[in-house]
C-alpha cells in the first residue's frame, strides 16, 4: 500500500529521497562541527567565531540548501541511483562498505573529539 501511494508522489518527495537528503545533511553538519572543534581546540588555530544557536541553525540551513540544489532540484539522485543499480555486485558491496565506514567514522570521530575537548575552557 505504501509503495503504491508513494509512486503517486513527486520523485522529489518520496520517503527514501527525503531520508537520504536529511541523513547526509546531518552527517555533513557533524563533520563540520568536528572539524571546527579540531581546528579551534586541537590545532589551536585562533578562530574568532563563537558558536551560537543562530549560527548553528544558519549553517544547518545552508547545508540543506546546498544539498537541495545539488541533488534534489536537478534530480541528480536519480542518476546516482541508476549508476549504482548498473554497477557490478562487487562494486556495489565495496560502495556500501565504504559508505558504512564513513558513517561509523563520522560518529566515532565526533564523540571522540567531544570527549577529548569537553573540559577545554572550563
């Protein structure tokens, strides 16, 4: 039932596309935040930017807009999906493995950096 209903929707609004869109945006945001903490506290670069709620929300919106214009608006996700479907089984498995390694490393690095620098500036 859900698949039949979903096919009536615009391709830009289908659930897998929306989930992938927001998931990638969240991972990119976590990567940027991790990079910011590493540069500011790890390498101790003198970054005069202080994080505030408004700036964090603005960065999140910018990431969503960039992803929208790159993938959703021009329907580039269809091309990526088609190319992935045409790949060999071995290539698909490698890409899936690399994708999961990216996700795991994103969260491991994020929580490691947070744990390492949580006592900074206290």
